[in-house]
């Protein structure tokens, strides 16, 4: 059953950044639902993947991630 996760993500400055974050999440879970609010530095994800794996994928792209 998919879970809802919300992350505070810093360092997203443009649309390219949003796409990079979304791609990283979808690399972990291709079926993930992703909503990004760059201005609020918020990324919401509905996914079956573990929270830690999603956060690590975002961090691996070079962005700061907090719960």
C-alpha cells in the first residue's frame, strides 16, 4: 500500500532541479506520484518505496533533504 511522504528539499532553484528530483524519485519507484513546490521547498511523494530510499535518491542528486 503506497505511503505519503513529505520532504523539505533545499537547493532546487529551477525547473531543471525539479525534474532532477522527480527523476531520482522515479528511479527508486517508477510508479511514485510526485508533487513539487519549489517555492516552499516541499516535495510530496506517494510511493511504496521506503522513505529512506527516497530521501537518499534526492540527496544523491545533490539536494539537501529533511523530513
